[in-house]
């Protein structure tokens, strides 16, 4: 499920350049207010909404134009009264209206206005139509995709560059790990999705751009994450591609990484 939110705010609101933690915490807070029907469905998938174990979502960067940027203070000053946010979640479509209502009830606290905490409220939204998924598709990373090495030895720089010859190994390792968790750790073979004659493939287009995001309080205790923005083509079983499109590519989508658009 994908929703484009328009959030209202006061002109002059100041927000930090790195705001991913606040949005992530907001989403967790919203989901924790879910009714019994949605909570039960999530529990049946092996997760829990109150303990933040359900992380099959991601979100886009905020569209905040017009704005003024303070490079020294690392802040944006909003010159308008509205921002937009793309939200994506791997969830049964029957919960669409319930999810929208939950977001409408809980304002996002982000930044300050005249020295006081600022709040953003959902005023408009648009649920996007489900795309037609195919075994091979091209995507553009709207938010950076973070992929670390799968080697057991600790490295000073665990992040793998998308143009590294071993990148696809880590890329698909994280894909399969997250997909299996979403399917109660059933094997791809048991799900009839493992076909040796159809290997998963990754192809990079152009030059990837590195992004280092500094994080505040989050459930993973992370202070910063590095990801890369790029365009790519991937071949995977259709259910797996659909999962990645909604739940995010790479690691830590719930912190605002791995949100993609279809090219």
C-alpha cells in the first residue's frame, strides 16, 4: 500500500536536515494505535505493533519547497504551509481506510516554531494504485538504499558500494532475509518461488550518489547510516519484487531508506 500525504504546518517552521528518526518514530506511534483487527492480522504474520517489531514500511524524503536552508545550523526554514510525504507499507489493502484514519489522528511533531515544538497534521492524502509487477523491473531510489556486507568479520566501513562486484550478493541477501521474515521464515522453495533457471539479478545504471544520514533517537540505537541513490534494474520473483516495492529495498527502510519509484 502506498499513500501520498499532504501535511499542513505553520509558515516559518524550522526542521532539521536529518529528520528521518522523527518520521520513523511517528509511524511507529501511529501503528501502535491500531485497532484489534489490524493488530491481530499483524500478529498472525509474526509481528507486534506495540513493540515496534513490524518494520515492513518505508517513506520518501519530505517535499518541502519553498524553503530557506541554514548550512551552519543544518536546518530548513519552511516558507510554505504544506509538505508532502510518500509512505509505503507491506500491508493487506483491506486496511487502507483504517490506516489513513490512524495517520489523521496523530500529528507529526517535527522541528520548532518560534521556539516551541512544531506539529504537522494530515490534511490530504491519495492512495496510489497498485502497479503491474513483473519479474524484471527498473527502479529509481528516491531515498538512499543502504546495503552492508554479509561477511561475518567486522569492517571499518561495512557499506557496500553499488558498483562493487559483490554488491548483488549483499543486496539479495538482505532482500531474502526480510522477505522470509515477512512470510514467517518459510523458505523460498516452500513458497514455490525458488527457480534455479531464473536467477535473481541486479544491474546498476549511472553513477550512484552517496548519502550519510545522521539519526536521532531510534529503536536500533543507530547514530548514522550511509546509503546510495541510484537507478537500477532487478530480476526477482514477482511476489518478492512487490514486497521490496512496498516494504523498501536494502536495510533499515523503516528509518526512511530504500523508498523507490518505478522508472
